[in-house]
């Protein structure tokens, strides 16, 4: 450690700042969640006029009830998660775990990797009741869950093994670099981390995703010709069109691009193809092409790279300050490495900042969605895109009456009323 001066005052300030940020974050999230549930409940009785021809009152009720049920579960998760963070930090849980592992293992990279691994395992176990409730109670109640306990357990085992095979070597490399590459370790570590993320864009669609789902080539010749013509018309190519068996886990529908460079592919959920007409699938694909045409993916990656560099720089500084550890309830080693402790504490502090800057990124994401919609309307039928989105809103039980303030903070996609209104304007302009 480089900071050996008296740190009591800084430690107290760190504790106070952390506690204040935690309380403010919880209060903000609680206020937003209750606003959303109250607003949706108040508008449950009547379908908005603009949607009365397409959305039944029964579907509107289901969407409202689903939104409210999710909100209530979210409040429980918020309360529990806050208690867990306090337990790890100010109540000394992380410090106790670190000292316990030091009694079993010699100081060094293996001990620090073990600390990261045990922390993650404990966190996963604590989250397990909420995961099970969400899947087998909440999603089941509204008719979305299609997974079985056996399949769920298989997924858990696979994801754990994949996480261990990939995560443990990366964790060991990061911890080693933090201690072996000098004062600017955070620059080199950031570079490795970004390289790993780019590598995963290549590896995930080909090697990892097939461990959990089947990806079959699109065998509907007419639809394949249609979407191929659309991509050619828009100047895009891909490695192929695939259908994913999403229906074996959920009734929710989606479509997405995945991969990078030569491994880029288009994936349709089988539930999406079952719900939409070929023209509507065309429009949804055009929307995704719009994201690529406007370079939204590249812009988001550049933003991620820049923000992560700032994050690593901040971590590089606070990891050398004794008050950062003591102010968060951890007793650091004054002679050995504290790299794993710094990583874990930083992971718990950083989301508190995200609670207040999140609306900026949500607004940017909604802007991108509007641009992608406009691109789709320019290259396909706006009526088809509108009808496709309404079907997806209905089939996914997405509320048509969200609270406007909640939307500003959390919605990465615009509400249906705003989105369809913009589409009509774009279609008229086209």
C-alpha cells in the first residue's frame, strides 16, 4: 500500500459517502418503482384509445398485472440486495471471508482468485430464491415459463462450468496484472479486458450459445429469400439466418444480431416466427439493420470502452488508498496484495453511481431505437413494423401505460405510444 498516512478522517468520510449514496439510491429506486406500479394500476381499467382496435381489455389487464407483479418482486430484491451489500461491506462480511481464506491458503494469486470465486458463488446462492420464484412462480403464473426443473438445473450446471472455465483464468490474469505490471496496471488490464470482450463476440455465437440452445438454419425458403433480399437491398451480409428454440424456456419472442465480423449472424426466436407474418419479420429485421446502419453497436462499444477505461483508472487510484478499504468495512493487508478486495468493493460501489447516471444512457438508447425504427420504415412497411411491435407488446405483456418518469430512468426502448407515433410521422415523411 502506498497510502500510509493517518486515514481515520478519510475513512469516516468514505463510510458516510457510501451510506448516503446507498440510501439515496434505494430511495430513488423505491420511489420510481412505486410510481410505476401506481401509474399502471390507475390505467388498468381502460385500454388507451390509440390501441383499442388492436389490444383487448383482457390483454391490457394481463400486461398491467404482470408489470405490477414484477415491480413487487423488484422491491423485495431491492431490499434484500441492499441488506447483502451492507453485510459484505460495513458489517464486515467481506473482510471476514478474506481473513478466513488467508487462514486456509498462502497469500498470492490463488488465494485472491479463491476470494473472487467464493464471493460469486455465495452471491449466486443468495440470489437463487428470487431466480426460482421469478421463473417457476411469476413467469409461470402469466404463462411465459416453458422451462422444466430438469432443464433449469442443466442450464445452471452448464453456466457454472462455462463461467469457471472462462472466468477463473481471466480473474487470475487480472489479479496477477494488478500486482505485476506497475503503477499503470489499470491501463494494461483495461486493454486485456477489452480484448477479451471482443474475443467473446467471436466465440459466443459459435461455441457458447449452442451449449444452451439449438440453432437451426432458417428452412422457410420464402422467408429466407425475403430477408436475404432485404439485407442485400440495405447493403448487409451475414454468415447465415438461424432459428433458436427459445420456446423451450419461455414464450417471450425476440430477434437479434450476434457475433462480430465473419461470425455475424441473424437469429430469430422460433416464438417470433410463430407470431409474426413474413412481412412483419422483414420489418423487425429492418429495425435491427437500422442499428448497424447508424453504427449504434460501434458507438455503444466505443462508449463502453471509454467508460471502462475511466472505471479502471478510478479503481487504480482507490485500490492504493487505505481509507477506501477501511471506510467500507474491510481491513486491508498492509504488507500483501489487496487486489481482489479492491475489485469486489469497487463492484459494489460502482452501481450506486449508475443509479444516477442511468437516465443519460437510457435516453441515448431510446434515441437509437427511434432512429432504427425510422430506418425500418424507410426500407419496409411502417404498417408492418407497427403491427409487429403491437403483437410483441401484447405477447410479452408489456404495459402500454408506463409512468413517464420511470420511463426516463429505465426504459431502453420508447413506450409504445411514442414509438408508434414517431413511426407514423416517419412513414408520412417517406
